[in-house]
């Protein structure tokens, strides 16, 4: 097997499978028992990353050259509600993977650990964060990913493992769960247009600024980093431009002819929310030559149009 994606039943997994298919790599993908692979061609395995013996036996049998570790509790909002589960899956799960690889004799795969821009958290005075910016995680999810990054760095240095780490900034696209902001707004607007809800959109904190990329650009960065990234190093993957969540909302509302009232929903507010997170992507660009292809406008439009098609509006 060339490549194995762990946690491929989620949003990014299906796009990464397609990217690896285009490179003609023999790809395996793990999912949880209740999940399915949404698109692309691959061998499918059931795996709970909390079961270290399961991951060991899968790796021993197939010995993939490249391992993409996507499995996670990926929601910041959910991490406030269930911090213990988040810590278990995101830290212990990653540790299980690293220990499983280490336990197999003469096995030296490249491993991509996917972390988050949320690891940076509350920064002072800077506009963009580089990989050297000190981490001040502001929520349990962010802390779990910062710890994953530390473990990856330690294992790469101490055991000479081929681990590359990324800090992914916000990524969006068709198929994302409406627990995340752009997918949520695009779904609500389409529901309003279809007459499934009254013309009021429920929002959370619109003042936060986040750095959004199209998921297709992001998975391309992951495969480039797998090939060209330095072991033991961390790379920001983002657009380099943060926009207020208000702007995401305004862009989507501009695509609609409905007259929609904006209503803040206290349930969508978090105990605290980092004000701005913007990437410096010079390291990624220098080491891989990566550059984003999709504009924020076209990605948002595609998400809204996809919902419209699902509701028979297009
Ligand atoms: O939480 P679920 O039921 O949607 O399943 C998620 C799965 N997952 C696990 N897989 C194996 N063993 C576990 N114990 C376990 N717990 C959760 O990982 C889901 O199918 C997948 C992660 O996909 P998403 O939640 O859709 O995240 P996305 O957007 O694909 O992000 C990929 C990576 C994650 O590490 C994020 O934290 C990072 O990029 O931003
Ligand atoms: N979900 C949601 N829903 N967020 C809202 C809403 C709303 O109605 N209104 C405003 N927001 C704000 C949140 O408070 C946050 O500041 C921002 O929109 C983005 O929230 P999410 O889309 O839920 O994403 P996230 O930034 O918390 O996490 C995502 O990006 C991370 C990278 O920065 C996830 O994909 C993580 O897995 C990823 O690591």
C-alpha cells in the first residue's frame, strides 16, 4: 500500500482520497464502523484509533509508505462540551499511531499529523503567525492539537521518525458538516430560499477573523508536504488572509435574493473565542511551491449552490 488515511470518513478524507487517486497511489482509508467513504477509490478498513492493537495490526499487514492522520474530534465548539473525549481521541489516538509505527521492525513511513491554527490561540501584537510564534491555546481542542504537535516533534527528534506536522487554518467546501460556520450559513440560506425556515439566519460571534482556504487546496498542500516537507518540522497551511466571519456571512447573503434578518443565537457563542488567526505561509511555499487556486468567493458560492441543488432549487 502506498498511502493510508486514518480518519477518512470525515470532511477532508474524501478530498484527500481523490487527490491521491489522481496521483495513482494505491490508497487505504480507515473509517469508524458507522461511517462510509463518500468518494474516490480505496481499500477501506474499520479502525478506532483508541484501540492501539487495531492500528498496529493494520500497519503490520499493509506497511503503507505514507500515513495521513486525520482522525480527530475536530470541533472547537464540541471540545468545550466534551473536553475529555477531545483529549482522548486527539492526544491518545495520535500517540497510539506513533507507538504502533515505532513497534514495527524496519518500518520507516512518512507520517503527516494534522494539527490546527487554533494551537496559536491568543497572540499579541502580530498580524500573521509563523510556525515559531509561541502557542497560547484558547480551548480544549486547541490544547489537544498543541500536544499532538509536541508529541510529533519529540518522536521525530528522538526516534528519527519521518513525521511532518501541519497547522491547518480553516478549510471549507462542499460536504462539510454544518457544525462549522461557512457550511452552517450556506445551509441556512438555502433552507430559507427553499421555504424550509423563516427568513432569519442564526449566527454566533461575527467579529472573529479566520483564515479560510478551499479544502481542495488544503489536501494538495498535504500531499506536497508528505513528499517535500522536512521531518520533525511544522508547517502552516492557510491562505495568508484572515477575514471577519461577518464577511463570510455578507458574501453568502449577497448571493441570495432573499431578504434575510440576522439574529445572534447565544447557543452559538463560545465561552471564549480567539479574535484573529492569520497564517504566514512562507515556509510552506518555500519548501513545496504550493499556492492556492480557489478563491473564497467561488468556494462559498459552490457550497451554497450545492445545497440549492439538494433542495431542487437549481
Ligand atoms: O467524530 P466522527 O464520528 O465524525 O468521526 C471522525 C473520526 N474519528 C475517529 N476515527 C478513528 N478513531 C476515533 N476514535 C475517532 N474519533 C473520531 O475522524 C471523523 O470521521 C474523522 C475526522 O473528520 P472530521 O471530523 O470531518 O474532520 P476534518 O474536517 O476531516 O478534519 C481532518 C483533520 C482533523 O484532525 C481536524 O482536527 C483537522 O484536520 O483540522
Ligand atoms: N460553527 C459556527 N457557527 N461558528 C460560528 C458561527 C456559527 O453560527 N458564528 C460565528 N462563528 C465563528 C466561531 O465562533 C469561530 O470564531 C469561527 O466562526 C469559525 O468557527 P468554525 O467554523 O466552527 O471553525 P473553528 O475555527 O472553530 O474550527 C475549524 O477550523 C480549525 C482551524 O482553525 C475546524 O475545522 C477545526 O478542526 C480546525 O482545526
